[in-house]
């Protein structure tokens, strides 16, 4: 499913969380910036990934990097 096909279920807060994590390469720092807990940010990203059917980040411990799909988004 492409982003445009999924857009009816995707809310601004999902995109806001995605951009914040991508810019900061950290769920914790994104949460601080968005005034959300790390787990709330993680849940928003997980829902966005489920909606798109693709992972957007590679998670290795505390390190977070964009996948090819994440870069394209």
C-alpha cells in the first residue's frame, strides 16, 4: 500500500512523529520535542508502519535510521 492509498487512516500526528524521529534519529528526543513519551511516539510510528505495510526505521538498540521506504516518504 502506498502512502497515498493509506492516507485516509493516517493522521497529522503520525506524520509529525515520523518527521521528528527522522530528524532526531531518536524516539526519546522526538518525544521530548513533541511533549510525548517515548512509548507514545513508538506507538504512533508502529501504527503508521502497519498502515503502510512497510518498516520506516531500522532499530538497533537506541540507534534509529530510515529505511528506503522511510527515505522515500
